[in-house]
C-alpha cells in the first residue's frame, strides 16, 4: 500500500485527509509542529515533530514515502513566504529521494490561466483577497512557480469558501467560473484530495473543486 507524507495534518482540511487516508489503508508519515494537536492514532501513522521549512524534519517525513500531500497553510504569526519556502524545501527533499507525486492545496484566488473563466463574484473575491490578504495570495502564486519549475508530477487543488457542513458525498471538479460554485465542505474537499494519490488526470493542473 502507498505511503503518504502529509504536511498540514493538524489543519481543518488536513485532519480530514489524514483520517480518510488511514481509513483507506494507507500508511501516513505526518510532519507536525505540535503532536498534541493530532487526535488520531494508528499503527500506520508515524508522527514526526518539526517544521515544514526545516530540511531535516521534512526529509524524515519523506523517507519511504511514495506521494506527498502538502496541505499546510498560513496561521497567525506565519511568515509571509511560508507556503513558498515550505514547498521549496519539500520539492528539494523529494527530488533527492526520487519521489515524484505532490498534491498541494490553495484557494480560488490562485488563477489557472487559459481555463478559468471568472465571473463577477469570482473577480470580487479575488480583489478582496488581494486587498485583505495580498501576502497570502502572492505566497500561493510563488509556491505554484516552485512546483512548475520542479519537474515533479504536481497538482494544486483549489477550493472556494470552505464550510464545516457534513460532506454531501459528491462534488464537481472544474475551473473557476466553469462547472463550479462558491463553496464546498471540507469533508468533500478531503475526499477529492485523497483520490489524487493515484489519479493522474490533473498532473500539472489546478482543478477547482466545489459543490
């Protein structure tokens, strides 16, 4: 069975992905800053304490992994380049170990040129993001640049507004403004992310997942 290296497993979406991965029989190596925030235990779960920008702890999380889920995000006090720096550290460690598959998580503010067709609400949301969280959006764009230059089999999963509603068990995979809505439950988003261990349809792409 595939071994997943998971970054961001204590987050609201990452925790759901972790639970689903273990339920599905995957082995998971999770890098976390605070193990006390992980409420999940399993013989197939290895917890590594460390920081996503630290090459040593990132390398330990990647040892023996077949695929990477990079789901960490900004929290209060995070450096403005967290996602870019963390992604670069992960990519370098993956390259040295011959690991090719990486799936990351971002929002609809990150554009997929040529396929997105943003409508007025989408444009308003992006404008608000640039105004209120410009550093986060810039960091997302720069992390994408790192992935594009990596030569790895990357996918950036994007979502709209994330809700705590129970999963509907179904979702749409499209592009911003194309076969998409303005929200998705974290449960359903986690379901899609887990499919990307083996699904290669979105390699080198930025699918937008919504209800």
